C-alpha cells in the first residue's frame, strides 16, 4: 500500500541557500540533459538513455571550470533528474503512439520548478533526531508536525518550494492495514452545490454536510491582490512580493478544502461498509454558470479520496449511473416525476409522500447499494435511465488509484 506525507520544513538561512542551490542543480541538470537528449535523438534517431547521460555529465562537470559549484551538492540529484527525464520521454513516446495528449518534456524555469529529489540511501532514510530530519549534503533540518508512518519503508522523497515555504514529500510503501469489520451499515451520498453531501443510512438522514467554499469567501481578497500584481513593474522585487501573497492565499484556500475533504472521507469509510455515490461528470458540470462553485467544492477529489481510502478500510464503493434519476424517483412507490427543476428543493409524489430533494436522492442511492459486493472494490451500478427505476447487475471494476484519478480528469 502506497501512501505519502507532506511535511513543512523550517530550514535556517544557510540551509535555505543549500535548498535553493540543490533545486538549481536539479533544474540545470534537467535542462542540460534535455538539450543533449534532443540533439542526440535528432542525429541518431534513438534515445541516449539515463545511464549514458549520467556518464557524460560526470566527465563534463570535471572538465569545465564553470561547473565547479556542482561539487557542493549531492551527486544523486543529477542522477535522479536524468532518470526522471528518461521516464518522461518514455511516457511521452508511449502516449504519442496511443494517440494521447501527453507532450514531450520541456525546459524548466526558475521559480516554477524549484524542487529536488532525495532517494533513500545509507545517508538518507527516516533518520529522525527529535524534531529534525537528516537530508544529505544539507544536514539536520527542523520540521513541523509528526511523521505518520515512521515504521514504513520510505521509497522516495522530494524537497519542494511552494508559496515561499519548503516542504518535504515522503512516499511510503506500507504493509496492508487490517480491514474493518463487515457489520458496518451501508449509506447513500448525494452531492450538491448548496449542501455538499447528504448522507442517508437505513433510510434515515444521518448528516447534511455544509461546504466550506473557501474560494468564494476569499474571492474578493484574491481579486484585490491580483490587481496589485498587475500594477507592479515586471521583474521588480515588489511584483515578486505581491505574487508571493497571491500564492500564499491560493495555498490557504487549497488547504482548507483539502482538510475538509480528508476529514469527511475518513469518517465515511470508517463508519460504512458500502458507500453509494453518483458517477458525476464533473468536467461537464464545470462548464456552466456553476463552474466556479463546482471547482470550489472539489467533487473529483472527494471521489478519489473515497476510492483509495475504502481500499484500505475494506469498504465497497458503488458508483450509480450518472443518468439514474435519483432526485426524481419516489423512494416510496418508485414513480418518476417527469419534470423537477433545480429550484425545487422539495416535492410531493402522487402517492402522497413528501420528499426533500437531497434526502430522497440519497435514499435511492442507498437502495442501489444493497446488492452484496466484495469489499475494497469499486462497482458501477447501471440504471435504465428515465424509463425504469431498477438497476441491472453491476460490473466489477478495480479501484486502482491511478485509473480512478485518470477518470476524474
């Protein structure tokens, strides 16, 4: 099981200079390797490869006096950069053959790709000394927070500058966690713009989750800061300071949204054994008048987190067909209301049942998920659209994290 953690670093001024130099070495070796790769490929018609590129680099950096500064940083930075460059070329070539849109690597620019990779070795693992972590060629750097998985096998690390602060991203290869018990109830979750999630279990409303909408609350302040950036002279220090304020506000908005989604999805997968959600077309929803609201809510990230967390918790995710009329179908008699406008938050069926739009949709979604399914799998329940309310036998689909993330784009 793969997991990663983002750790805030508190480097000293001298350590921050080493961070910037290491990021500069990573960016310089990427651009140098990309130029050599393109020249070699245009001449010989085949890739040069990361190993040959690294051997050529080791010869060049010793001969040219202008590259003496490279010896002050870890030699693994350039090696890992060449491996990443080779991997990027292979992915781009594979995408081009299959008709994909993934482009070939481009040159990196200062201020956009300020990061460097740290691969586990004898010098770097999870070497923790109180509130400090050891990074090669830099020393012990203070960090904020706690490591979640100190017993896991750390596979790779990356130090990155984001919104004026340095972060360490650690990836772990953890053993599978014990599955939760199977006696957990099922639930249906209806997502919406006004109420983010309406959760129903056993036919009863459990919770109506209100969205934080951090972007909507900070939109006015963000616009003011962006106007300040546009008035500053390009290339000036005042413009860079103004851009940093905008970046920090964007990060603050993203952090609020991420914290909300993580807390909600963790609570859901721990409480329910079968979770039914709609297979929403988020990209289609984001093209209309509600595009800003849809992006602010984070429906795609909500589904992504549910899928990979349910795999670890032993829960089953059921995806209802996006054309299933969950809101228009009466949960009591099964009759479908022909017309139901977005402004109608409640309606009365011909059988006399009064329905709340979101609660009724969540009840219908929960009824879809009552078919027995295997835990840890994502299942698609296909409906008959507006001509019927019964669901056909669902098809099993693996809840692979990469595939789920690709589907949400």
